[in-house]
C-alpha cells in the first residue's frame, strides 16, 4: 500500500495521466487497452495529504472520499493557483492542463486574459511556439499594455523566425517599462541577431558570385575547392530562398556557361542546381526552359557520359512535374498570373525527346533515359483523369519513332545504338500508350500506324527490311500484345519467321527465334506453332553450335511445353521431357561463362517450366541455380525482372486459384468435359517447404533489390507478381521476422502504393500480417510506420475479401495503440467510418476486430466527440455489445466504454439515455466470472459516479450498491475492489450513502 501511496503524491489528480515503465502514456485510473500490461496506478480511499492543502478552498484529502469527487466544486481561481504551483515545480504539462480547465470555468475577461498569458508561458516551456503566440495574442487583445504577454509573444515570434514582429513587441515592452533591464537586454540581443541575419543575406549575393567564379575559372586547379563550390551551390538551390537568390542573380546564364564547358563535373553541378531552381516552381521552370532551350536540354540528355545523362533526365522530370502540376508552394496566385498555360512547353519538350529517340548521335543510355521519361510523364496517372490528349498527340507525332527503337537489330548496318534494356523500354512505353486509349477508334488508329510501319519495312527492303519488321513484331508482342497479334497476322510475316529460324546467320536466327518465342505466349498462336514450329525448334536446339541460339530455342520449347499451365492432366510433351528442359535451363543459368543477356533466357524458360510441380521441387533443391537467378535479378539487365518474378510466383503457388464447385465437377464428369487436376506436389505442405528453402537462399534481398529498380521493366504487372510472392513468404508467422530483417517491410510499402489494384492489395495484406505479429515500431522504424497506414486502410474497402478486412482491422488496432500521431494519421485516412461499419458485420471475428480497433482509436479526442454526436448510435452500440454473450466482444466493448468514460466525462451522462438496458448490462459486467470484465465494468461505474450526481443517484438506487459493497471487499481481485471502493467513496462524497465507520 505504501508504494501505491507514494505514487499518488506524484499523481495529484485521479484523472491525470502518467507514463508507465514501458514508456507509454496512460490517462489515469485504468487505460483499458487490450494490449496494456496488468500493472497500473490506482487511487485508494486512504491518501496522503495533498501538497496544495494550504490553498484556500482547496479540498482536503483524508480517509474516505477521493478528491476527484470534490473537483467539480473548485473555482477557476483555485485552478489558476494550482497551475502556478505546478509551473513553479517544473510540471509545465500539468500546469497547462490546470490553466485550460480554469478557462473552461471562467467567464471574466480579465481573468481569462491572465490564464491565456499563463498558458503562453507553458507553451514556451513545452516548445510549442505557435500556440504560445496564439495565447499571448489573446491576452494582448484583452489588455494591450500587458508586458508579460507582449514579452512572451516576442519570445514565441523569435523562435518562429518572425524577428521583425518580435522586435516590435519588445520595443513596446521597453516603452511601457523603460527601466526593465531584462527587456532592454532581450531587445539588444534580438537586434544583434537580426543584424547577423541581414548581414548573412547581404553576403549571399557575393557568395553566389564567388561560387560561379570558382567554377568558371579555367585557371583554377584546386579540384577540392571547385567541388566544394559546386556542392554549396547545389545545397543553396534546394532552399526556396537560395534558389530565388540564384535565379535573381543571373544564375541561369552562369549555369548555362557551366553546361557549355562540356566538363562532366561542372555539367553535373549545373544540372543538379537547376533541379533545385525548378522543383515545384512553374514560373522559374518556364523562364529556365526559355533560357536554355529544349534542344539544348535534349542534347545534354543524349551525351555519352552516363551520369550527366541521368542528371539531365532528373532535371527534365522535375521540369515536367512543375509544368504539369504548377506551383506547390504558397505563391499559387502569383504563379498562375505569370504562367497561364504550360501545355505548349510540355509538348515542346516531348517533341525533342521523341526526336532524340532516332537521333544517330545520341548515346544508348540517353535514348533509354528519354524512353523512361516518356513512360513517366505522358500516360495518365489514373483512369479517373479524363484527358488523354497528350498520349494521342505522342501516338500521332512519335509512334513510328518509338517503333524505330523497338525494331533495331543490333549489329546491322545503320542501326541505332541501344542497350539490352532499350527494346524492353520501348515495349513498355507502347503498352502504356495503348492502355491510355479510351475508345475503339483510338485503338484502331494505333493498329493502323503499327501495321503501316511493319509493311513499310517488310515490303521492298528485302532481308534487312524483313528483319526490322519481325523485330517490330517482337517489340509489340512484348508490349501491346493485341497490336502484336494484328501485325503477326499480316501476309507473309509468320512464314518469314519460320524460314529465318533456319538461317545460317546467327543474328538472323536470333531475331526469328525470339519472335517465335514471343508469339508462343499467345494461346491462339501456340497451337499453330506447336504444329509448325516445334520440330524446327528441336532441330535448332539439337544441332545449333551457338549457345545463344540453343538457349532461345529451348525457351520456345519451354513455353510450348507449359501450355497446360498448372493442370497436371494436360502435358504437351512426353513424360520426362519437361524435366530435361528444366535441367538444361538450370545448367545454362549457372554457367557464368555465358553473358548475362543470354543467361536471362534460361530464367524465361524456367518461368514457364515451373508450372510443373516436379520442376519446382528440383529448382528449390538446386541452391546454385537459385543464387544465380537472384544475382541476375540484382544485375543491370532489368529485362529479367518479370521472368524472375514469374518463376517465384510459380514456386510459391501464389497465383490465383479457386477451388472448383463439387457439383460442377460432377456435371463436368457426366458431360465428359476436361477437369483440371492438381499436381500432388502442389499441396500445402510442399508449398510451405519450398517457401522455406527460398527464404534460406535469400529470396527477400533479391526481391527488395528488384523493387528498388526504377527501370520501365518493373511494370505494374511485375509489381503484382512480386507482391504475390511477398504475401506467400509472410504466410507463416514465424517467417515474418526474417522477411522484415532482410528489407521486406521496406520493399512492401511502395508495392502497396503503386501498381495494379490486385498487386497493391496483396502487398497491403502482407504488411498487415507483419504488423499483426511483429512490433510495428521495429518492423517499420522512424517515419516509415506512418506510410503503412494508408495501405492498411485500403484493406477495409468493401470490395476486399473478409480475410483482408479482418487482417487490416487487426493491424490498425496495433498501430492505434502506439501513439496519438498514428491515430491522427488513421483519422486523416478516413478509416473510422469504415471501422464503424465493420462493427455491424455478421462475421463475429470481423465484428470483434473492428470493436477492438475502435477501443484503441477512442483515445483520440476526435473519436470521443463522435460518440456524443447528435443522432449517432455509436455509444448505444458499445453499451449493447457490452452485454453480448461473446466474451471477447464484451471485453472489447466494455474496454471502450471504460476508456471513453475516463477520458471524456460527458459520455457518462449520455449512457443512461441510449438504452433502457444500460443498468442491467453494467450489473452483468460486475457479476461476470471474468475478472477482466468485472474490472472494466467497475471502472465504467466509478467514472459515472464521479461525473454527475444524478447518474450516481440512479446507480445507488439500484442493486448496484450491494454489488459494489461485495466487490470492494474482494481481496482476490484487487483492481476490481479498488474501483468499487472508489465508486463507494464518490457516493459518500455526494451524500448518497453514509461512510462505514469501520472502514480503514
């Protein structure tokens, strides 16, 4: 008892919170969160004397009633005196609470002014300077000669950086009290501070000029000095004031001179500084674009130096964003007046990017960067945007230029310089443009342009032209496959593909075999190729002396061999052939003597062969093959990403599969229809074992590396596959810690925010599983934990499955119990109405999870106010759920009531009004065999007794008095007994019952 009493000296009021040994804040009495530890601080009827007993009129503590029962009788003056004492003792938070409560009781303007002034002092100590300024201003409005309020406002303004206003307040203080040395010293110090700031600002112009002089001085040999000047310029440009200063100091012309030096380090400094000048500022971007010119920017993008090209790509991306979205700062009115329409500038930049694609002098990586930029800035971000005019303009002006890149045959005469990623990037851009079309007429125009381009090469250009035409078909089949199928059906195309497969020239064979492989992806072409191309591919595979050709032929056979998918009963090839193909794929994959561009085709083959469970089992047993595939996934050749992700989806069985309806199976058997069969090694125990082996081999780090890629090869479809794999990896709770430790948690956040709807949902569900069983603060450290909220809230949408709803609610419950900032984030994402909706769900687990989530959300003041809203049944539902048969639901609902009544006393008065059954529900809680339910019920009753005399009268007039009297003596349940004793103490203080003379 002594230890508890010592704690009560620190906890002056029962309603005040405290910080427990685990570092979490508790509102006092009992914080009935489901995750709370069993030990809490409680008030006892016998308390030590209050240190404020000397204050006139302050209620005296002693044996019997709790001082909270007398709190409603105190005055604003007494609360102000208490606040002053707490402030002097250094407890600024408690002093603030006392002053705030006093404001609620005071109507007199002079007294309220003093309280606002005192609160300003508290806010200054708590470093909340905006609120300090607001409270001081209210005090000054009441009395303009209040020097204390003026001084405190000047301190707040100084911290907020508004030095001129702070000086004005201090000058007013000095004029009111000329002999006050503190005011004089503060004014002198502030004046000195302002002088330094003005001096620094005046020096900025000269510093900018010095930095440019150092960088442009051809005789300057000190490389470190130049590097420092460049870095300082870049850092200065990142701040709005610095960027404006550079811009106003003729900086754009000087940056242009740096670009013209053609020295990589100086060009990088200029480009990175320009990024700072353009970021989020449309008028500066427009002016810079006019000064530099789109042709010059495109030329810099196409330079051979890879880092310079990438920096130019970044600058152009920032310029596009600024031109498309306008100013994002607080100068929108001014900016809109300066720049009326930026569409002309956008089209000008895009026009030069399209011209760069076919410019012979442009570098290969410059061409890739141009394609990446077009992918990012041209198509609509969302189908909700109605205007697709930019995509239509690019199709009309530049579709053939994009196809020029996609149709390039490496090594042929006059071919454009390209990288191993160029054709994939072209395919992705074509796919994005095609998906952005809204009607059949637009799509038909796209098809005609593609067909015209293929015909232009196929007819009249002999063999080189035919190769370009076939390469174009491959590019389209990898991108907008509908367009690819259309051109594949043009007269003579397929025959040329088959005939060139037998060519003696390796380059010709490569083009033809790749086209055949891509055509085999499409079901309507697969049967034709099976009939006409299988023997040809087998001949190539067996007799070709070139590994680059054999491996491609092997992939074609793999695709055709997997046409049955996961259906065990549909096999295209003879028994054992699929296993032989897979073995050869693994052999080539592990052969480091073969270049990475060729080895990726082995992964392509495995992506199809791993539909077969026997192949999956052998693959996960081959550690060398898995490691080789993971290394390829981390390499610069990003075209392998989709194949790697597909292979992993197959190995983890994370594709969608529905259990067939037994009745439909019987009908199918009766009608002698084909019935898909599952491979015996695709049963859950085999899948679980494969997942463990992939985790051991390091699959998570490979996936995390794949997600970090900003290459166009990381398409929305590829993201979805990776999300599916992650969801399979975290299926078992014991594996989740390892996934997080290897970077899986970090990788899942972008996957849950970008990509297909299915992919985002899978990633969000994986995040939910991690959040449920792991400590969220460890799994998502720092600011990352706040990024998790939106994906979790997305799982509450009605179109999600019941399991996704349930896991989303469970995860949000954990987050809501961590901090007020997280609860505010959940509120901002508008999750509370959805949580309330699921409290009416028929499924008992979902209903329980929603109620538990609401219990933790009830710690926010905004949520507490919702329970008092007119016409709302929220409180009624919680009271009724506290009387349900389901003990877990009762525990969550009664815990919410205990929380609400502790933190928001007006709710105590509302409970008797929401249902006539409130009294019997509370009595049932107190009589429950569950100590937890009894405790929650006892806390609710205690809070209601303390809230209002009329409520206490209703409680005492019932059988509640007898129940409380019995519980107060229960030594086996000290927490329940404590709350019951407090309730009886309140009844005594209100004069409803007489104290027991024998009570100690």
